[in-house]
C-alpha cells in the first residue's frame, strides 16, 4: 500500500459520540488531507469514508447542502462542536498544569490542542 493509503487508513473515524472532540478531529483530517495533497473538492468526496454512526447518517441526510468544503466545515462545527465541549475545553485549559517529568514541548502541544 502507498503512504497515502496508509495515512488515510490511519485517520480516525468520527461518529459524533460525546467523548470525541469535533474540532480536533476536523483539524486532524485537514492536516492529513494537506499532507496527502488532497484538494478540498476531493476531501469533500472522501468525507463519508471518515465518518461512522450518527455522523455518517447526518452527512448522508445533508450531503446535498455541502456544495463546498467550507460549507461542510461550517455545518460540521455547528452540528458537533457544542457549547458544552467548548466549556469542557476551557475548564481543562484553566486546570492543566505541567507534570513534573513532562517535557515542555509535550505540555505546550497539549495546551494548544485545548
């Protein structure tokens, strides 16, 4: 298998479950597509491959409205990035401390994810 297909296979699927972070998943998917030189138009066609469960059904029910990648991103975030998720991230950011043996870059990366 090519590097591209392996990279795409390793991209986590999004189901819309509460324990998944929609913003983080979308950012990871965007980074994967950029790394693989996948255009936004092609990425839009590939989206169902990366969805499962409720999120896949949501996509299927609304795919006609996703005329562009930006429309999809906006609707995805509107649907799956809830105020509760943002509040949880805010709480984690306020309470996140660097561990004694944690490298600075690891701490920084974790904070930036929030």
